[in-house]
C-alpha cells in the first residue's frame, strides 16, 4: 500500500494560502509553514505607499473577495490584512515562526524539512510557495560606491524619511522603481536610471480596467510556450498608472540612461554623463533564495528553481507562485488560485 499524501506547503503568502484552499477542498492533509510572525508580513515590509498591481476584482484568492471598490487598487496593508483574514476564514493549518532551514529527501524517499528550531517535519509531497520576489538583486557595480553613499533596495526602502538628504539615484525603471521615483521627486533631487526599453499599456480602455480586457480576452492565460505568451514575456508590459517617463519628468524626476560605473559618490552613465549622489536605491529585480533546498535536481545550475508549469523534476515536489509558471498571471495574485488548483489536481491524481 502507498502512504497517503501529507503535503507540506512552504510559504504563507498568496500562493501558499491559495494552495491551502485547494488542498482543503480536495480533503488532502497538509500544513503551511512560514517564517514570519504574522500572515501578510512580507507585504507589510514593503514600501509604505505600495498598492497592488491589479484592482480588487483581480486581486482576490479563491473563495473570498476583497471588500471595497472593485475598480480601485488595494493598499499594501489592506492586502496583508486580507491574507490574514483569509487564512482564518478557511481554517487553514498554519505554523508561523517556522522557517525551513533545509529541505532534503530521506532514505525512504519522503521529504524532510528541518526548521531553524531543529524540528523535523516529514511530508510525502512539498509545494514551495515562497514566490518569485525573494532576494533583491544588488549588482556588482554597487561595490564602487563609497561609504558616504547610502544604499537601499526596493525591499529596504520604506518612505522618503528612509532616504538621507541629497541627490538620490534609483537604478531600475520597472514598476517599483518608478513608484519610488515618483514619491521621492517632491522630497529629494531624484534621478532614475533606465535599463531595457519598457512598454506600458493604458490603465483603462473604453471605461474598463485594462486588466478586465486582459482577463476576459484570455491573454493572461496564454501558455508560456505559446506565440502570444512568448511575445508577452519578451515585452513584459505593465499598466501606466501615471508612471510613464514623461509624467515622471513632469514630477521632477531626472531621467538617466543605464548606469555603467560607480566611483565614490560619482555615478557614471552610458551617455558619458556623471552625477554626484548621496544615496542609491536598487530596483533591478530579484533572485531565488534556494540554498535551503538541499536537493540538487530541484535547481538549475544558476541556483534558480527547476520546474515545468510548477512541476519539479524531483518527484512530488511542486511550485506555486513562480513568475511565468504557466502564464503571465502566474506572478500576479490573479493567477495564484488557478495555478494552485492545477498543482493540487496533480497531487490528487498521483496519490
């Protein structure tokens, strides 16, 4: 007889809670572990003015709406509190303050999760739901700045009070970089160093949220290996919520080309321009924190997690919440429920 499945879900953010919801519906025993003190703390640590990428109607997990105007965007704290209420609403089995220090396979083939406390949790199946935004990238060029330059990331920046007086350089013009630049421009002399060309689409079209059109047209569900999926992944557009470069310039943001060199307090750019700065905020992306997974086949040579549509090459190991796990929606809250449902369906079929 095969042992009935017991699923360990690592991470109690939106991906982990959505997985818990579907496991509960499938009557599969499970537990969700998370290293934080409270559900939603990973959101509460982000910059204060953060609002979600998508409006409320597309920011809910399965089975529970987010109260409020469905056309507007939830705040950071509002969504964090929603996650906390969600976990209680469905009575999801949680263990907080339980960070996994090491995940390995036992001789019997089960998974063993060793917590920082030393406790060992055994499971037949594991779903890693730690998300795709784990460790902020800080490029090697950062070492060129001297000690007089305060260096932050999009994770450690909170609000303008966290940045000292003087010129601030934001490196990376994705959604977070542009948000921070727009907020700082009225408080500090602000430079924004761009990277690759960005494509923005209108926030609303014919009176509807652009997310409504993307959702109902099926574009958000286009498979990652489809022609449309490959095009969307290559261009990676995001909505223009008054964050186009012209709007930022009107707010007082000085737009700069790519940063090429750092020397003391001097930032040098690809057009041979220079600027003397007092602080820099790195908003150039994230990498996986995968050192704790002590299963070589679970990772690519660069340390990123290996998977196809959330299915690891390691039997009974799965992922939810990976960017482009199945489609563009996978990295967004709107995709967490569908992706979690697909993974739980596989677990149910293989038990």
